[in-house]
C-alpha cells in the first residue's frame, strides 16, 4: 500500500496516477461530490486525466464496500481522496460520531495492500476556532498516521515533487 500526502494542489493525484500506471488492471475510487460548479469542473478535469486508463467508481461514503467488491479484479486501486471522504462522513453523519468511527474502522479493515491512497496534511496551520473543524482536523491527522503506519511506502508531495518518506 502507498500513501500520498501533502497540501492542496501539491501534486498528490499526479504522483498517484504515475505510480498506478505501472500496473495493468487499474481501478480508481473517486470520493468527491459535485456540490457546486467549481467542484463539478474539478471532477470533470480529473475524469479526463484518467480517461481510458482506469475503471472509475464514484463513492462518497462506503469506499470499504467498493474495495471489498472489486479487490480481486484489479492490480491497483487508487482512492482519491481520504480527506474528502472524511469530510463526507462528517457531513452525512454529523450527529453520529459512532457511525463515523465505525465507517473509518470498516474502511481500514477493507484495505488489501494494493491501494494507492491520497490524503492531505490539513493540520499545519492555525488551530481552527470551530469545534467541529477541530474535530475534523484531529481525526484526519490520526487517520493519516494510522494509514502511514500500515503503508509500505509514504510520499510527501511538495511543489509537485513526491518525496519518499517511508
């Protein structure tokens, strides 16, 4: 398993695609939801970059179920991105912290080792004022640490350059 982390627009997705193209049978799990025009444009741009290269599965919440369903059919599964997925969990299960924890645990146990996971480092700035945002930042930080401990390789992307840190 490979984990790619870094800031927004730092080159994580491009590095993930580069790494995944070494495999013959490639799947891509997209977690983004087109909730406004700008996000719709981002999603369309990403789709065009992958066109013909990956089988794409769009799933904002239950990526564990997608992984479990397709794991035997593909050599590599790219998940883009964990940060967005966690935001989706906070949105859909805002009042149910236990459901968020259960969904994360189910995801972690679904991992096969053939994934390339993309996430963001969101805690490098100011501590958020709002309680829910602090909870999100804390949760993604802990999840990233857990994923890094499980991963065979970890890359930090900065200025379009992927630096291998594990």
